[in-house]
């Protein structure tokens, strides 16, 4: 994902946090540490999770091959993704 590479290039120490967040999303998208929440307004239908202090992962729940999956939309700072 281009947005993730850009965020990591700007702030290399985020790589570990972002990887851990994506693994946690795969296991349990609603684990309290992720602070997953539904977005409203122009981003309705999209969900956000935290990957550190200011990094957000935006995604949607989709069906792929008859199974529920997570479609990653973007990664970035709070002001960049909202």
C-alpha cells in the first residue's frame, strides 16, 4: 500500500507499530487496543483503527471468496486520512 510506505518513509519507527496493528486487525478487528470505530459523514461505511499515537488505518469490511475480509484503504496521520 502506497500510503503505508509513505508513512513509514516519513517515520521509520512506525514500521513495527503498523505491522503489529495489521496483525491485530487480522486476529480481532475490535480488540480494545486498536480503538476501532465506525466513521460518519463522507467516510460512512469506513472503519478506523489506531496504530500508535497519531497513525490511523482506514478500512472496510468486505466479502471476498464468500468470506469476510478487511480491505485496507489508507494509512496516515490523523489529519491526513480524515
